[in-house]
C-alpha cells in the first residue's frame, strides 16, 4: 500500500481492505509511519513514536477497525509502552503504566498504537502550544491555531497521519480542534467511555474521552469498542438507519449573547437549510438569559491537576521548580488551593442549577445546531495564556472564541463538530450539533446524515 492509497481510506475502509486480504496490517502501518515522517516535522502533532507496536495481542478481524494505525493523546489515559506526560516538562521522565481500560479495549480490537500526540500542559489551554513540546501547526494554514486541547490529535488526522486518534473533551477540547482542523469530533455523553482504573471520573464528570476522525463511521466504530452500556456494539450499525424527523433548534448567538462571525453564521445556515430539506423542523433557539458558569466551572476540574502534581512529586521525590510548570498551571494550582473545600461545595450547587436551567430550555427540541466556534481559527500565539498579561483577559478571549462548547460538558450532553464549511481562504469551519444526555446514537445518526447530504472531505 502506498501513501496515496492509504490517504484515500478512513479507518473502517482500511480495516475492510485488511479483512479482505487486499493489504496487510503491517503494510497499512508502514504507510502511516511514512506519512508521519513526511508531515510531522512541519506540523509537530506527534510527540512520541512507537513504531515497533504490533498486533500480537489482537485477534484477526476483532473489530471494524482491526489493523488501523492509531495515536493516543498525551493526557488522561496510560499505556504500558509509552509514558503519559500531560504535555508537561515536569512529567517528561514519568514511567509508563499498565494500560488504561480504553487503551486495553482499543488494543484488543486490533488498533495499532504507534505514538502520542501533542497537547497543552494538562490540557488546560484553548490552543496547543506547550513549552514542553512546542507549537502544533494547522495543516490548513501553519499560521493559525489547531485549537486545544486535542490539537495534536486533530492535526494528525487532518494531515492524514492516521485516520483516527484519541482525544479528550472537558470544555470543548475535542470539538474546538476538530473545527480548527476540519475533522469530525464527537464528545460522547459523560461517563459513556471509561477512564479507569486510574480515575473514577475526570474533571468532576465534565470530561469525555473519545476520538477525532475524518468520518462519522470511524467515530461510531470506536464507540462500539470502548463504550459502556446496552448500546455498545450497535453505534456503527445504527448509522444505516435515518434519525427520523427531528425538531432542531438553531442559534448563532452564544450563551453570553455575542453573535458569531459571518463564516460561522453561513456554515450554520447551510446546514440548517439542508436539514430542513431532509424533512427536519428548524426553529430558532436562544440560550437562557442566565447562562454564566462563572469561576465555579474552573473549580470543577483544576483539582485534578493539584492531585497529579502532588502524586508525581511523591513519586520522584521533589516538588516542581518554577520552570517545571507553565505559568497557567501555577495560576491554576494557586486558585485551587485558595478556594478550599467550601468553594468546592458551592460549585456543585451552581452546576446543578445550570444543568436544570439549560436542559429545561431545550423544551421539545431533539437537537441544537450552533457554530462550533464564534470565529475563524486565530493566529498562532493569539490565544495562548503566555500571550496575555492577566488571567481575566485570557479567559475572556478564549471563551469569546469558543463559547458554544462548554454547556454540553457541564450538562453531560453528547455533542459533535462537523466540518461542513471552508472560508474563502481555505480555513475549516465546523458546525456543532448537541443532543440530550444519553442520545449518542441519535446524534451520530444525524451527523452521518449531515455528512451525506452536506458532505466533507
């Protein structure tokens, strides 16, 4: 298999060729490695290489993704053959651990894990520009951001290094880079994919680990491998069935009341018209007037960083030095320690009120359609914490850029970014669809319908 042949297929397509005996899994892996070696020097998506990985643990044809090259994001999940460094200089000498449950399931299904992808330190920034590994460049335009925090994963998929890569999402970290890079990014319902045995939950349940892909069916196939619950094994087959006639709410005004940019509005308009032509009912939606997550949103996830740093300090026998952690991490550690247990209790009350208010606003809607981002991908450096003089300005700029993603994390909803539009300059623009908690199958079916009738490459 040459690289051109490799790039024509998504993951399911590659696995089908392998199953039919038209190509071997090792040939597919060699094509992926060739593409990584060709592209990574300029894009910097892959930070660790594991080219000696093999399929010895997997049974031939174990899943619709058997033999497909795969990359792990360098946070949350552990693998026995590579360290997990959380994108941090302080963790660069960390030792590998036994596979996390999701990693074990991917291996058993026959995916070939050939490396790890770049991420901001502790997945905490809106962009992927960590001090430890450097800036990841956007395949569409090296001068603009890939987004964060799964920027390395999205860039690897967009550049054809692999058709599918692990990604995480606690405030938009799958959907933001998917939109910036022009790939499909699906955030499952909170808790659908396991994060054990090292964590019972991540970021107080805000987080969902899953993948970024070029096709909807690859995302569904991965969910069949990893998901918990009664629908495991049925997501890919469900794509053959239409989602039925849905009531779709549409908004291009963010929860904070700001209008999205013209390209984002146009992308939503085109998808809304296509869905209406397909028989869905399109209605205007407005976010509730009181939709501010305030400081309590950060307090839902930053305590995880405190524990990771403290555990690692005990493991290596020393506390981090000033240069071991980035300024944003030091700020988050200070904020967590100042807040204390009383503030942690208050944040849970605030979150529940937010959930009740937001989910009730759906009313009889089945799905919400919005832009994924409020603007085109920003220039490299423009949104990085290190470019700002104060935390407030950084927060404001970041959430102004990506205001539509956070509600789904707070409420545990499934959500996806679909790469349906390009600007006149060729930059990708994603539209977001959001469902009710537990409606992952329905959302994937709608995404597949959008992929078919609007189309993307």
